[in-house]
């Protein structure tokens, strides 16, 4: 069992149950969109952000990104880290039908994939990358990931290669890439992606 000091913010009770089996931490479910109006829970999340830090782990669908964005917007101070699960299509065992977008939520993601997501975000003990040159928006532009004709295709390939959700913003992509790889590893990855796309 992995112990984390930060509080982990998840969407629902089944996500909390899943996470509790592998991580020893305070886990706070938002009850989905309930976080938009739950003043007590908002204050609790703010307190943890100020004192211990929080880790946001939501589903990789549109609703999950909306909840993640709202949580980030209500934290005026403190440490906020993001963990992203990959886009995996299917349905959770307890549900009769898949979600609207057909993606598995946190509760349905295999345990090893969850642990991998925490490693990529650099939040597990001894998993933080040494500080060095950071990947920037200029790098993304120069490498054709933004502002170019094939940028959407390049980003799609990159996110798929890194097992990250397709709905990530550029800022989120930068944050997670800087936590999971060195600048040199990024350069090697980009060269491989460019070779995979015909001119």
C-alpha cells in the first residue's frame, strides 16, 4: 500500500473504494457535479490544498475534465497536482451500460494503469524527476504540436503514446509531460512521432 500525504479528490464513492485498495491517503469524493454547490466540501478541499496539497483524479471524459477544471478554479492557494487516467473504452462491471463517451472511469481502470498514472504525475515517493530544462509551449509549437497543419494528429499520437486522455489542454499536457519525462526524453519521443507521420 502506498502512503501519500496529499488528499486525493475523486468523483464518486466507487472511485474512492478502488483507490483505497492501493493508496493510503485521505480520499475526498466530489459526488460528481455536487462539488459545484457543496460549500463545506469546497472548504475542506481548500484546507487540504493549503496544508498538505491535493491531487485531482477524475475520469477522462468531458464531465471529469469539467469537474477537474472547477476544482482548480476554487483553489486560491496551495498545492494542486493532477493525475490523468488514459482513455480506455469499456464499461464498469456494476453498470448496465457504458458511459456516454464509452470510457472507463477511475473505478474501472486496472490497478496497474492507476499506479502508472500516479507515477507519470510524479506524485509517488521517489518518482519525482530531477529538475532540468522544462518543455515549453515554444517547444510544442516548434515541434508541430500546436499551430500547424498536422498539430491535432501529432497531439493525438503523443497523448496515445503516453497513455493520456485525448481531452487534455495544452497546459495540462505540458504539466504532466514535465513531471513524467526529462527534456531529452521528450526530444527522443518527438523524433519518433515525426518519423511515424508521413509528410
